[in-house]
């Protein structure tokens, strides 16, 4: 007899506040009802009532995990309106910050995924590694969350000595290559819980407008870092990761390999960090009235 499992509207494995009513027969999901609309913060209205400097603080709090990419995006928009070219060193530091965020996000996702499939040991290993990423944020910016690292015209934080950051990055890379990556890609428990589950075909992914690792796991070669490059991605030789199967395992594999690519980008940016200023040294640049759209891979 089918039974219903309520998930949400607030749940450890559900990042956003919506509710799923999952109808199951044994371990097979037969149907799901989705209820959306449990949270409204009025970010756009609040932003309209503030100036650009205040909005930087506001948009950085849209998300605790990807706060840097939100503040970088509004900076990119303002810089586009004002015709500001940021220094090369700032472009490289923006890559370092946003790729550390990607690592943080993917590792957190891996830990939660391990928890919900009953792999408690892997959950602890993933969250231990996540702590090292947050240690790097604290080392670079002074903060573990909401780094206040971006400003219109560049960045607020410098990396005067890349060596300590590189040392921790190498440590994270080793753990990804020897522990997290192999387990999530090859462990029998993970494969049994993910292979062939939740398939999303390439055509359906296009129809639903899928983006990010979800789209790339269904064989769609799309990534804003490649499609509309920003910061220093063109100089660092970004490599896109895709898979063809479109199931949960493919999404696991894409994220596992993206973590290694993030580490490579961070190492390359640190090892080739240009000299010079980190911003235009203008705390309150004049932004003309206008309209612009910018995109970033969050």
C-alpha cells in the first residue's frame, strides 16, 4: 500500500523552504506533490531603498554558503554601468573566493547526501573537510561566513603570502583525491543508492531550464564560467565537467570532479597571482543610472 512521506518545508536535506509530499511504494517514489512559497524576504524591494554600498551588505546575506558570488555579481553590474575595469590581482582573488565557495557548497552537499543515504562516516569526513575550507576563508578574509571580500572596483582583501593558503589547498586536494572522490564515485553503498535513480534526460533538462551541475550531469555543456567568462577564468584555462547518464550518480560524479577542478583553479590563481592593486582605491564610485545584466556560476 502506498504511503506519503512529508519532507519540509524546513528539512536538513532541503536547502530551500518548500514542502515535498513524497508518495512511495516500498523504496520506489511513485509521485510527489510540491508546495512552494513558504518564504519571502523582499530582497528586491529592500535593495531599491538602499545605495550600492548598503546593497552589498544586503545581497551578501541572500545565502550563507554563496555570499561572495552574490556580492561579486552586484559589483560586476555596477562596474559594467560605470565602465570600471578592476585590477588583474582583484580578478584572480575573485576566482579564489568564488571557487572556495564552490568547494564549500559541493562538500556540504556531499555531506548531506551521505547523511540522507545513511552513510554517517562519510558525512563526518565531508564535514571535517568543509571545516578546512572555512579555515581558508578565515585565513584570507577574517570571516568564515559573509566574508565582505568584494567591493565595487575590485576586492577588499589581499593575499600577501599565498604559501599558507596553498598548503591548506593541497591538503584539501589530497583528501578529495584519496577519500571523498573515490568513495562517492566508486563505493557500493553510494552506487546502490544513486545509480539509475532520479534520471533527468538531456531533452527534459533543456525543457525545464536546468542549470549548473544538474544540467551538466544530463549532458548539457553549459557553464557561465565558459559561456560568458568573467573575473580571471579565461586566463586560468577553465575545464567544464559533464556526464551523460542524467541520474543521481551522474550528479554526484559531476560535483566530485568539479571539486577537483575548483582546487586546480584556486592553485593556479594563487601560483600566478598578478602584482599590483586589489581595487581602484575609490570607496564610493559614482554609478550612473542604467540597466545591465550580469551572470555568474554560483
